[in-house]
C-alpha cells in the first residue's frame, strides 16, 4: 500500500516502485512454497530498505513526525514521507515473519544457503532497478 500511494503522489517514482513491488510479489509466492529463497529476499530487502531510511535518509523519522503532525493538526503535509514510515513498519513485520518462517522445522532443503542466495539476488535486483529507474 505504501508503494502504491507513494507512486500515486510522486509520478517520477512510479516505475521504480512498480519494479520494487515485484520483489514483494516474489517473496509471497516463494514463501507460500516454503522456499528459503523468498524468505531471504524478504528479510534482506526489509533490512536494507529500513537501514537506508533509518540511518541514511532519515525519512522514517520524518514520516513519523508527519504522522504526528497529522494527528495534532488534521492536515496532511507530506504523504509521500508518511508512506516511508508506513513501509518501514511493514518491513519490521516482514523481518520477523521471514525469520519465524525460516526457523520453522518444516522448512526443507539447504535453507541457510538459499536464504543467503535470496538475499544476494534481491540486493542485486534492487541495485539494478535503482540504477535503471531512479528519477533523474
């Protein structure tokens, strides 16, 4: 939802957000098949995205301030920044869910290797889509 709203209000990010959304589609499909590749992809994407927005751009903090301002004043000032905070919350949930599923004893195959491979593949894909689709 955060990607969709952000893409709606910031047209120059639409392609990037569409390509990023494909990561989450793949995570859901692979996780439903009990694949550690999907869990590694989801975990790594969530950690990388939250790390970037918490410690580099500080957009999660700015989004939290914008939410607080909305609650106090009733006015929406930066909905795109608010969506970063919402996405961050979703990513924290995704991190916990991926780890819980990975530690499930029913997971078969070389789960740690596939978990790492899923993470590497996702970081590579994310880097490529940022290079290709970032606003100029």
